């Protein structure tokens, strides 16, 4: 199927009649706990556009929550998947292994930060990979405790719900949660005004007092937080944490599920400050839309687990591995690191121009194609989730897919695919500007 026409086109109100009918079917068949951001049903996507069943062309600033970074139905990914599906769809790597898994592990070992000897294990989802990183760190250190941070999001499994900060909708009513998880304050420059060194000292003080380094298996952190609000720590915060972990035999785990694979204008967000995680967790953009995740790290840490202790029936599925190799090739061949930085320049310039004339825009931040707008009461700087909902709703009605996030629900997050064109991106930003004027 050819790529959809790259234009915003509304043939019906949002949602149209066919989407409305499908939503009625969804409500009668799908558990109500599974919500949707947009009330439309997709039939095609590519470039920077999603096409719904009513023929509406929507501008995609969501990428399926940072998954289709290389574009939806990217040609290399499609070709690789088709070839692999025709060969075999599954054997289980733990039963009869196959080259694709090994090839993905080799690529991740080479591409992730640091030139030390590494090993990789493949899984299905970001949460599953985070949970396995904790397992690996615990075996390696012989310790139990895990330190995470305010505003963190790490997943929806029992352990990763404990690691996630936000109650609604991720944790409410689902406890009790796994123990030995402790929370430290994050560097949040817009809110705390602290430089990186001071914010790190504050976090380390909490960890030392509440946990004790001798009890701590790992520190797990998103280099730029995702669901928590695209919070980018002040410069120096992450390196100080890494140094403290090294000095105390604590495994430093970078959760790059949302920030990895060119999303931030670097291959990994850790690259920007030059930090080298002991373990790095990846998923989302790794495989062009297919379910795959990984833990990659120092060989001596990764190999601490007994044989058979890591794995899963579908982990490193051959079709997903083929997609991952093609997605990585696309990032390299199509210059998508540079493209992410071009998207950053356009988006930050446009949004900061809006901020200059609208005091409700408290902060504009982010890197690459991972940009946030934090909306506030202009008098108090308190979070304004209602305004955020109103702006997002206006954009949705006008055919622009935009997501919200943040502990307080007051952050618009922009995650366009790196395949989006400049004209389409500017049009989406025009719609956002109108949304602010009308809200």
C-alpha cells in the first residue's frame, strides 16, 4: 500500500459516522478500562499522517506514543517483516534459536553508550524489560532495593506500577505493589530551580537516608521523563547520579523506552550528557511498530543471572527482530538523527514564539521530536490541566493527534514521527496556535 497523501483532510466531523459505529462496537466488546485518546479508528498511516475509516487524514504528533519513530509502515520495515513472515513467524528463541535475535543483540551492543563488553536480552514490552533489568541488577549485586524518582513512569506490571509515580490511571485500585521500591526527588528545573549538582545531592541524600547504598541494587531513571511530563533534568544531575552509583556498587539503569532510537536527536538520550549506563532499557521505537524490547548492559552484570533465568515465549520474536534491524538501518540510512534535530528547531521556535505572547505557557522544553508544553495559571504557575484538555480537544477536532501527560495532567507532548514533512509539521503547529487562541 502506498503512503497516504501527506495533508490534513477532514471529510467528516471528528469522529465520523464509521468511527462512531466502531466505537459503539468497541464499548460492547472491549473492557472499559482500555481507553482511547482519539475517537477515530485507523485504516492506514505513513509519513506524518493517520487515515481513519471515514477518510479523514489526521496529522500525527503522537507516533503511537513514540513507537513509529521511523514512520508508520516504513518501507524497509515492511519489506523485512514480509520476508520474515514468509519464512517463519515463531520457533521460540529458547527452543530453536535464529540469527535475527543474535543480530539485534549485536547491533544494540554496538550502538548503546559505552565501548565496554556488553550482552543483550530481548523481551516484548518496555515494562517487561524494566522488570528484567531489576532482576538482573538484584542477582548481580545480591541486594534488593530499587530507587526511582518523582514523576517516573516505568510500566503497568506489578513491579513497574510500584516504580511508577502517578496514581491515576496507572496504579489506582491495583495494589498491593511489590516492595523494596523507594522514591527520590527528581531534578525538575521549571518547578525547583535547582542546578544539576544541587538536585543530585538532594536525591542522593534521600536515597542514603531512606535506603542505604549497601542495600540498593539499582537506580532506575528515564534520562528525560516520558509520561511524567517530558521533564529534562538540569545539566549535571545524571552524571552525578552515575558517579555515586559507581562509587557505591549500585547498578545505574537508564530507562530509554521512550527516549531511545533517535527520538531526542541522539541515538539515545544518555548520549547528550555523555553518561554510560550499566544497563539500558529500550522498546517503543526499536522495531517500527512491532512489539520488542531489550535490556543491554555490561557483560559481567548481564551474565550474572543463571541460565534459564531470563527469557519468555515471545521474547525476541523473529518478525519483530527483522523489523528492528530494518528500523535501525532506516535511522542510519535516512539521517534521522539530523531530522530529529530539524524537527526540534522548528517546533521549539514556533512554540517559544507562542509562549512569548501567552503567559499560560509556563515552559517549553524537550529535544528532537520529543517536545513538551507545560500549561499553568499565569498568576500562580500552578498546573492547569483543564486548559491542557481544552487545547488537546480542539486539536483533535481539527485533525491533529496530540497527547497529554504529566503528573498534574498539564503537559502537551509532541511526538511526531521523524518521517513527517516540514509543511505538515508547520500546519499542525498552526492548529495548536489556534487551539490556544480559542481555549
